C-alpha cells in the first residue's frame, strides 16, 4: 500500500537550533517526493522536491532534505530555525505518470521557542 | 503570477443547502484535484481530473461532485452538505505529464451546521 508516515505530530525547537522532521514512505514504484509547508490560514507551499540525482536536495527558505532509499525516508532539515518557520509541514509522495496522485502524510506542527 | 484561486475562503451553511466552491488555475495545468484537510488526517483526496471532461474519485468522494468543463476551472459541489463535511478544503493543480509539483489554493474553510 502507498503511504506516508510522519511520526512526529508536534515538535518544538528553540530559535536558532537545528531541525529535522522525519518522513517515511511506502510506494510501489519510483517515488517522487515532496515537502510542503502550511502557514496558519494559508495554502500549502512547496519547499522542495526529489525525483532522482543527488539525494540531498535544497529547497526554499534554507531547507534541505535527504532521500535514503534503504530507509524509505525523506527527512527535512534546517541548520538554524527562525520564528517564521513555525508552521505545519507535510511530506508527500507521488509517481511520475499523469494518473498518479500525491499522497500526503498527516503533518508535523512545528513550534518555535523564543 | 501563477496561482490557484478558490472562492469563497470561508463559508458557513446549513445542512442540506447546496453549495459550490470554485477553483480556477492560470497555469494551463491538465491535472486538478480537491482535498479536504482534517486534524490528524492530513490531506485526503476527494476527486481529481486529468483533463477536461475527465474526472475520477479520490479517497473520500462520498457527498461530493465535481465537473471539468473548462481546463482552468474545477468546481466542487456539495449537493446536500452535512456536518461531517465541515472541513478545510484545498484545490490543487499540476502539469499532467512530467515531474511537476502541485500548486495549492489558499483553502476554503467550510462549516456545516
């Protein structure tokens, strides 16, 4: 079955500290992986995406993610968080065919401690 | 500016009163979809459309209808809303081919009383 698991419902980190949000996926074909961010009252904004090539991908707002095929993981990282990073983060997986849908994890809410 | 526009942003309605949430995209994307977002459940796909006049059910289609008469528009119709359809709804679009990510609208918060 195709699925995305984000094991952390809520994470709190101090401003300036490093961040890692976990994501594990199950997908039968070659996965196309995404991280989206949702600020309060807003839609989802794409942070980064991965299909092939370098397994460490850079995104917007200083985020990066590393694809580890052996662990079926695609964890999101940021070296130093800012108060404006407080939001909900969604990991998603899809395929490359026009018929494939994007499956979302249940999200991780990030709070920033001043 | 590339965008997906949903209207209305907020809606309170009564059980059984038909409503339509509009969605329009300006990127000439073939693929459009509707999601609902509920706490702890992430986003679940309601319906999707791969092109004009081509629509199909997602994971939670019961109680919803859609149409795709034009490429840019993909309205979501609730013929007889019920309180369990109270949710945050998102429309999204992406290219039909290739590795395009989805663009999302700002969301419609629907309350059915």
